[in-house]
C-alpha cells in the first residue's frame, strides 16, 4: 500500500503519555441518522488500548469506534496532539491511507451497477495512452490486485521527486508514468500482488468513462449520498482544522509528520482524509448491502487468497476493493491502511449493521516493529470480537 514507502522511517516510542478511558456518549439519534450513545462498555478493550500506547514504540494515541444498530461507542487512549494533550475524537480528521482504495472500489462498482463501466472493461478501452502491454488488464483484476501492474510507488524516479520535494503536487495521470517502462509482473489474473498502481488506474478509468474527475465522482456517488461532510481527497499536504496529528521519528527525533507529504502522491490509492465517525458510515454502507445491488455485490465479495497491507486481523482474503477478515469471532469486510504518521483498520459485518474503525497516529508495520504490530493486530481482533458480540 502507498503508506508503505520504503524510505519512510519507522515510528518510535512515546513513553509516559496520558492514557484516558472513554466510551464517548453521542447525541440521541435523530431523523438525520446521528448515532445514539451506546450503553455497552468493554473495559477489557479500553485496557488494551491504554497498554498499546504505553508499549515501547507505541503510538501517541489510538481511537476505536464501534457502531451497532445506530448505537456508537468510542474508546480512546493517549493523545491526538502532543503539543496540547488533546484526546483523539470521533470528528478528528486523519489520513486514512490505503483505506482510500475501498473508496475507489465503491465508485467503480457503483458505475458498474449503473452500466457505465463493466468489470471486464480493459485498460486499453478507457486508458489507451498507457503502455500497450498493460492494455488487456481488466477493471476486475485491478480491483482485486491480480493485474500484474508494476507499483509506481516503488520506482526510484518517484522516490527521487518525493524526496526532493515532499509537497510536490502530482497530476493523477503522472503517477503511472513512473512505472510505464516496466513490464507486467505476471499475466493478468494469474496471481495476487498488492499494487498501488491498481487503484490509480481504477480511478482514471472511472473518470474516462464518465467525463468527470474522480474527485467529482467521490462527491456525487459517496460523500453526498452517505453524508460524508468531513471526507475529502486533497491535492496538497495541508490538513483540515481539528485533526489527529500523526507522528514519526525523523533524524532520531519524534516529529509531527501529519503534513509531511502531499496527498497527491498517493491520490486514489491512499490520499483521502476522513474521520473515525465518517469511516464508520462509509464502511457500513460499502461492506453491507446498502451501497451496491446484489448482482454487483456478489462480484465484490468473491474472495481469493491475498492480504491487505498491512495485514488485518485473522485470515485475510481479497475481494474487489475490499478484504475479508476471518477472525476467531466471525467474519468482517473492510480495509487497512498505513502512511506517514497513521495506521488504519476499518471493517463491518456482512449485513452492515455492525461497523468499526481502529486508528493510531503512528505508522506501525511488520517491517517497522513486528512485535508491536502483532500486539496491535491482536487488539484489532479483540475489537472485532467486541463489535460482533454487541
């Protein structure tokens, strides 16, 4: 996934942070669909979050939102901002990293449901200026990471531009050009390999098929439809007001890296900014039956062996723009993400009645700290169990 930039340093320890328990009450449900406060509280999950932020190398803060049948519980520990000591909140903006891939999946599958795109439409049909060798790759293969497209974010030329100017604004069409000289990694459809190039191509295909920008499609098909008023795909590096700050170690010093890179560097593959509350809303609709008709949903939920990056809890399998996580407590559908300063996991039950987000403000991967990553993944699975038991 995009946040997995090979040269980004691993995040480091923050000791002695304030760990604050919270099952945050929300407003009573209204006709607008605001969640009501949940009466169920899980002290064990709260203790696990507090332990996670106090681990050597642990993130400064963590927030978990569990929503069941329109009742919301919020658990949080540590801080959203080291400078002020402010707690993480459900309305805090944050970089959702490769969870953005689920949004490009939602746009593409919505267009497929409307007959604007076909899952077997090829790159050659909609993006004829891309390398001819890539032309036979289909939308279905892009969404399931079986395309064989080389990953532009692994290319030295891309890294060189980003290192020289981390705030460089890339044109969406420019991103795949970094990998254009590379052949397909394997014949399309023959194996699974996660690639950031896939969802860039998906978003470009949706724009080509509609004559509208991908950002316009996000707004029309997702933001407006689902009431996602704090969700956006920025071009630059700035964050909106009231955000969860992301942290990482740079030159041996813990720094705020929230605005380290331009979101355009990952665009549809990892650039979206949202909040825990709106992530809950999106994943419940996308993983459940609300957003897509059953015929398209059957294709979306046809899974093959393959894990998200970083891997989510339990056994992972890849669908179309979504992953299945088979945990000890049951199956949920969702996506993970990690980028400079943030690690994300969001999922929902197959019927969409239960949804969750799990967000930390540090980049935690198996490559950066396997022990801490394993602990985080255990807590993620325990959060899934808490969700499904409600």
